[in-house]
């Protein structure tokens, strides 16, 4: 998990570097430091129209798949907490409630809501970890099975991903690359620490076979009280992820609507203040309301129609969508940007040359970019092999496990012979 976190952090920093570099290349009159430079725009300017179209398709697929998963899980949990038999009603309450707040309040309200939910989330998380840790068998950490670890990589990457908010962070921090780096590093360390803590407790709560869900084990031992804590924590976790995904996707669609309708981007900024009169609000924020409708309506319908959509959507998003969009595309954009910057350097004067070098040196070398991209491709290839040829992979895993057992028998057999000789 720590390696996955480091990989995702490199990708996020790379994405931020590309975003800020493109912001710097804007003409002075465009003033986009307080505007969101979406992934589509970044891909258009670095990889051309085809790259922009490909990025858009992957981004939309990933975002909508994640929203289906979030809405499905939130409806499931909320129906239990509210004792509602119809899960679709819970889906609608969650989606319309949070969606309306985000649409009316914009990024400032989203930030305020997220801060409150995060504080509550941390509180419930501590209750779960401390409560689970008090009944855990910590000798479970002594058992390791690295053979099955690769199968968990897509879910780990999905759990730790936050890259859809990177363009929003770059805009809110005005393109200040130093502050952006600090925000990404510190912000990503918190969920990493939480996941590592929970993994340690979960591994010590379940038997070695792994057949028991650690959450169910806590509920079985603790009763109704821990059950409420666990369900509330799950709802808060989904809500915070939902807010980030909705905000990022709505700003992406908002930019596209602004381009299509010829609207000034200044009026569509996520930093704008809500007008007091309803008519004025509709005149100015009509495209924003439309973008939120386009963001929320399709996944809400899909979640209501498909039973148990959470796990299916999560597997699809983590294995292919997230790894393609935030693993493969950022190195390609950075590589293209380096090529274009190199061409500019050859054509400019010494002073401009120095300035361009300062901006592009932050993006990393080509070997680093190639390595990062190759790692992402390897994850996708491994998942494709797992999906298309599971019998062969399972056979390989069994052989590796038998080899481990053989090594253990050999070691202990030799150790026993040494003891007998002594």
C-alpha cells in the first residue's frame, strides 16, 4: 500500500506540474489562475485533439462509474440507518441532498461540508480502530502471503486516488506550485495512515483463511452500538469521496458547457458568490445547474436499476479507468510538454531560455516519466490477464504457494537435523 501511495503521489505531482505549466503559458488577459484547467484542456494542449478526446472518454467513464459505486453504497447504508425498505429512496435522498448543496454553494460550501464530515469521519474511524484493536489478535501480522498481493493493487489504487481534485487544487491555490505540492503530500498522508491502521486491525481480526469480513466480526462481537458506528463511518467515507468526484466532474462539464455556449469563464468560476435573487441566480448559474444535473442523473438511474452495483463499479473503475487516466496519461502529457518546451527553448533568447528551463525542469526526466508510465501499463496488463486467463493465473499462484511450502519444509527439516546432530 505504501508503494501504491508513492506511485499515486508521483502521478499527482506530475499532473499538478503540467497543470501549472499550462496556466503559466496563458496570455495575461486570460487570467485563469482562479479557474479550473480541466483534464480535457490539459490533454488538448499537450496531446492534441485525439488525446483530448481519449482523455475525455476515460475520465467520463471513470467518474460516472465511481459515482454509481458511491450512490449505490450510500443508499445501502442510508437505508439501514433510516430503516427505509426501498433503497432507491435512500439513493435519491443522498444524491439530491448533497448535489443541491454543492450546486448552490459551490467550492466554498463543498470545502466547509467536507471539513465537517472529515472531522466526524476521523472520530468514528478512531472508535473503530481502537475498538477493533482491543479485541484483535496481533499475532496475525506475523503471517504474510505476498502471492495474492498483486490482486489487491487495483482496489488499493482506487481507495487512495484523489487526482480528480488536482486541477481544482491548482486553481484554488492560484498556481502556487510550492503550496500545491505541500497540499498533495500532506493531504495524501492522512488517508494512507488511516488505511494502514485499518489494515493492521483487519488482518488481526480475521482468521488466516480470510473468509470473515472484519467489519462483520466487529459487529458480531460488539452488537448494535458498533454496528451504528461502522455504518455511519461508511456513509461518511462515501460522502467525502462523493463530494470530491462530483465537484471535479461538474467543473469539467461546466468548462465544456462554457466553451459550447460561448460563455465567459469568469462567470462560471467555482469561486463565485451566489446571487441573492433567484432570477439572477438562474441567469448566471444556469449552466452550472445543468452540469450538476448531467453529473448526478445518469449514475443515480444506473444505481437504482442495477443491484449490488458497488462492487462491480469499483472493480471496473480501479482496474482500468483510474489506472489509465491517472497512471498512463499524466506521463504522456508531461513528455509532450517537455518536447514542446524543448522546441521553444531552441527558438528563444538566453533569458527566455532560462525561464523556460526553470518551468520545465520540475516535470522530471524522460526516464522517470517512462518508468511511471510503464508501471501503470503493467498494472493494467496484470488485470487484463487476471480477467481473461484466471485459470492460468490461479495455477501459477498455486505453484508459488506450493514452492513456499516446500521451502518451509526444507528449512525446518534442515533445522531439525542440525538440532539432532547437536
